[in-house]
């Protein structure tokens, strides 16, 4: 007697199936309020990242300078080759070179005038280094506030649902408001933290370049004070 056994497909218990977490689904389930606020936060995040990377590369480029630059300037100025020193400064694309060029152009005038010219040029260079960094600071402060705005909107939606249902609202009907409140808060804090860290990192990097500029300016003024 032959026994035919029909293959059976194992049926998985729905409760045992692994649940996947979808960020997009979480945002969409929050309703229009969540979508709008998180879209704004994503735009702010894109702006913050663009400014950070654009500034970090600009600051890195500004901090590069040949170690022999000041030695060559010293040799040219000491031997009276001011034109050669100016050409060297013009060929070197850095804040230090531009400050030094301003000082060389004022050689022959009182030392106070030379120092003032270097200071004015330094102010312009610092302004260039800090370009758009204030926007990053604004994003760091505004993003959490926008996230908290979403929290308030979400809670209003939830309480409105409770009010219109006479206090008998089911948790499922409150999901949209709760989603809006939670997702926007988290998104706002994440964007704010990223922008805040990026801003402080740029400030540190900028300060290093400023100190480098000040040190080379002092070296140049000391060169002019050396006895002939």
C-alpha cells in the first residue's frame, strides 16, 4: 500500500513575524502636518550640510601655506627686493599672503600705518572665513523649535480627536497626532544637534586660521623692526 504524503507549507504565526521599521511610513502616518514640518527640517539639514562642507574645504584651503613662505619674504625684504616679495604674495593664495602683501605695500610708512593696514586686511579675511557660518548657527537654534512646533500641532490633533469623539476616541484614531508629535520632535532635535556640532567645529577651525594669521603678521612686523 502506497502512502502519498501531501507537502504542507508551514504557516507562520503573524505575531512571530518580524516587524520592520520604516522611517518613511512613520512620517507618512503622521499626516500632512508631519510631512510638511519634516520636509522643512530636511531642507534645513541639506542647507546645514552644504554650508558645513563648503566652509570646511574653504578653511582647509586657507590654512595651507608653504613653511618657507615667511623665510622667502624675509630674504626679499632684507635685501630690498620688494617687488619679488609682492609677486610671491600674489602667487600664494592664502590669507597670510594677502596680509603680508598689504604690509609690504606700506613699507616706508610709519609702523603704525603698516600695522593698521594689516589689521584691516585681517578683518576682511576673517569675514571671508566666517561666510554663511551664522546661517548654520540659525539652523541649530531653529530646527528644534520647528520640531517642537510639530509636537504642539500633533498634540492639538490628538486632543481635537478626543474632543470630537466625546472622550471615547480609540488609540487608532489618535495615532496621527501622536505620530506628528513624536516624529517632528526627534527630527528637529537631530537636525539641531548636527548643525550645532558643525557650527562649533567650524568656529574651532576658523580660530586656528586666525591665530596663524596673527602669528605671521607679528613675524612680519618683527622683520620690519629688525636693525638694518
